[in-house]
C-alpha cells in the first residue's frame, strides 16, 4: 500500500481551502508594520525558542532559563541552566544582567553534549549538565570569517584575516596558511554557494584531520560594489565570475593534526570544475568528492587518500543531457562503514539510494513521483531511514521512515501541512514543528517506531486572531502543456463582495530552488501579499514549471530559454483569473523579486495588453551578467547558446515597455549586481520608454530589517497610484 493511501487511512482528507475564523472582537485589519518581517511592530507567531536535542533529551529556552525534558517523561521539563548561572560560568556575571532570554547556543561535541555559546569576545564551550566551562576561544570580531568546532569539540578551525588556523583548548594555535587574501580564499564557501555548499571546513569523524577549500579567484576581474555611507565613497571588490567568463579554481586541502602536515587532494585538470559534497569515510582513511564538470552535465563521485592526496577510484558517475546538480554528501550507515546512502535525482525525482564504497548499487530505497527534500538520519541502528518529502502533495512536507531495503514505509506525520523535524541521536524520537494554512505553529514529540504523538510541547496562538484577515484558498490549474498540474494560492480582499470587480496582482517567482505556494500558515505568504489583500486587491501566485520540488522534467523545461515556458504557465494563471467574476481583467498587475523580478519585467514587456503595472525588485535583466554556476546550469554558456541569451536580454526589448514599471535595487547587491537594472534603464532612455526607479543604498539582494517597511509601502503605493 503506498504512503498516500496510508495517509488517507490515518486521517480524513481535507479540502485545500480556508475560511478565516474571525473573532467577535475583530474590528480592523493589521497594519503594514504589523505584517512586515523586521518591523518591531510585527505580529509574530510564538514557538519554543531553540528547540533541539541534547543527546536523547530535548531542550529549549524558556525566558531566562534553559529547560530539559526526556521523551519518557513526555512534556515534563526541568531547569537545566539559568542565564545567571551561565554568566557566572562564563565569568561574565557582571554583564548581560536583565536579559530577557537565555543566550543563543548550538549543541556540539557529539556524545560530550556541549553548548557552543558566543558571548562578547569569545567562543565558549559549556557543559550544561555539569554546569561548568569546558573551554574558551578568543574571537576576532573584525577579522574572523569562519569558525567550526571539531566533532568532539576538542579543537576549533578558524579563518581570520583570510588565513586558516586550528586552535586547541589550551589556547595554543597552529597557522595552516600564510598566503590568504581576497583572491586566495581559505576555509569558506566556494562556487557561489551552489551545489549545497554552505561552508568550507570539513572535519574528519574523529577530529584528527581537517579538510578545507582553497579558492583562487585571481583570474576573475573584481567587480566594484560602491559604499556611499561614508563621506567619500569606498569600493568593495566582489570576485564575481559571470557566465561564459573565466571561473575560479578550487582545490581541497587536508591538514593532519598529529603530523602537522597539509596535503592537497590531486583533483587534476581541468581546473575549472566544481568540487562538491565533501564526505569523509567513518574511519577517516578516505575522503570523497562529487566532481562536476563546468558544463554541469557530468558528475563523478571520486575517492582520494587524505594522507597523500592520491586518487583512489571513481565509485560511479551520473550524466544528464541538460544538467546535474549534486547537493548532498554521502551518509554512511551506522554499523556498516562500507555502505552509504546517496541522494540524487537520477530517476527524475530526488530519491535515496543504497551503495557500497566499491560503487555498487545495492538498491533504490525510495521511489515515486515525489521528492525527498531532507534526509534526517537513521533509526534502528541503521536499518531504518527517516526523511522529509512531498509524498502527500507538492505543497505539503511530511516526515516518513523507510527500511533500508525500501519495502517498509511509515508516515510519521499524517497531518497535511508543513513539517520540519529533528531526529534524536538514537533515532527513536522526532521533534516536529508543524504548521498549516489554519495552524500557526505546533511543536510535538513523536515516536519514530509507532508514528504516534507522545506529547504536544507547544501550540502557538494565532497572532492575528483579533483582526480581520483575508481569505486564502489553494487550488490547481493546468500548465501550458495542458497536462501538468500547477498549484496556486489566491488571496481575496478583506470584506470581500462577490458582486464587485477587484484589481488583481500576480506575485511571481517561478524559478529554480523556490516554491511559493506552501501549505503553511498564510500559505507561505509574506506580509506584503497579506497587506495588499486588506487594501482591496486580489493577490494570486502560481508555481509554474521551472519551480522547485516537482521533479526534473518539471524544472528542466526552462533549460536554455529562461522565462519562455514560465511565462506561458503564468498566462494560464491569468486565464484562470479572468474566469473569476470578481477579477477586473483591465486592472491586472505583477510583482516579484530576483528571478521574480526577471519574470515581472519579462511579463510587462511581453504582455503589455494584460499587465498594466509591475514592480520588479533585484531583477536579472541579462543572464550573461549573472554568475557562472547558476547561469550556465540553466542557460549553458553565452558562447554555446547565443540565441537563448539574446532572447532573455530584456534591455534589448526596452522599446516594448507600455505599462507602469517600477524597478527596485539594492546598491551593493552581490547576487544580482546593480548593473542589471541600470543598463535596462539606460536602454529605456534610448528607446524612449519610461520606467520608474527606486534604490536602497547599502542594501544587498533584498531589503531587510526595519527598512523593509519602507520597501513594502513603496511597492504598495505604486499599485495604489497606478492600478
């Protein structure tokens, strides 16, 4: 019996729609400030702060104390450590008095069960059970660029001033590199954070060896970001490889703490390739690298000797006519040091596979027209895997377990909605944080063996329960291919009157790595969407082909022609909107950020008779000026796909602008550099068309913090004035 049927047996199917429950006291809608993330007035959902595992016990912050509970005691908790006790342990008893919350922490040290707490000028290691300080490491607040404890937290790797150091608990340190600079980068993320890379330091399981990235950017001409927040503007050099241009060279070094020697892995030629998904063997005698060619259509999983740097063997390779995007390291199975789980989209959907270190495929573990989105770990000593997936539907996230042979599957979270879970060290319990369209936040303790809830640890109140809120509805339409289902969310104006005609805004992203329509509280909407609905607008979003978590065919339809099929799907959404009697077809606008800014501008230029007003934030206007890894994955290089790059260069179509378009950009955006929209405006000047423009000085790829209220009102006012 498939897992969908199991879910339906576990709970009655519910319709994907919502009618707001208004309290009798509801008298007004929330303000823009109350809706906006970063505003001090934001209406926030509450939850258990820093809920996490400490071994097989769970801990969280309760005001100024850290509490602990055991699954066997269900929801009963006791005080583990107070903030005053912590400050005394740190020798900071005179500082931080009157704090509202216990200091932020991370659990480190494996079985040692320590807390890593950064306080003032030091990184501290605290044993919360023994209430004692284990070690402290000096923190260079100006020069420190990366910091990572070893698995047992008996050493720390630090990058400061562009060079790499290893610190010991006694305060001594060893400097591994001396030539670090803005162009020679050690121990930090590489390849523009693509391929699942979110750091550049990799300790071996026993902490005896440290692998680290070395990135040479000297062949890349620096791109200037100009800071204007000083009397005389200053330049920040951004080493940004653009599509079709030279890319950086990455190697992997390994430092052996016992010998004090560093070797570099002999990954050889060509130098322009991607070294991803670094994995250590459990015994530390082998290091594995998923090596991807620059064309991103061929990947080899290779084994190397960390003592010599020598190549050992290739376990297997993967190829795809369009592109491959490895994003997950090997997960070795407990008690089976020669076997591992590999997560890949090889069969068209992201699934789990069972391999041995000889490269032999022992079996496909999960399968189906859905995707594994997160691997949580092992249970039953490695006989069972626990993961998060889209098994119920693309807009839900559920947690399930599966036997290593793939034959036994159990749904652990049958509720439709969005589950984010953490597995205990012994694999017996889950901490499940759950939300859905109607449920703000619920945190639960769940048994992995039975799938039953042991205890509800927390239930958030709806922060907007006393307000009038818009109605949000989910639904499906067909894509432009006439076959594929697309999921949408629809916000109706507050105090909705079906006899009226309302202006309508299409909020769009529709690019890789993003999914906007989610069965979460507010359907995944951010505050701006909700606010616009309170101001009398219909707000509509559809995740067209090209967006995330729907399989390779769904995403790869965009290859070499970004925007073409995505716009076709968005226009199917417009057809649906026009079929609704309350949508004013003469007042349709569009808004989006980043890839959504590209889509917004493209839609305004391509369908001026449909979209009267648009707001495009951080928009890509020429993919030849976007970075190598992302750009070449989806478009190939400008040399190989000149027609594709020409048709997606929106500046060449500036003459087609008819409606009111506002472009917004952060002046030090390192992701979509400011040049994109400046060149588009220049093209409009030459073409005699008239966009509007807004900049946010000293903001990067998005406008965050308190300034986001200003951004949201700027966008809102533009629609108020012109739609």
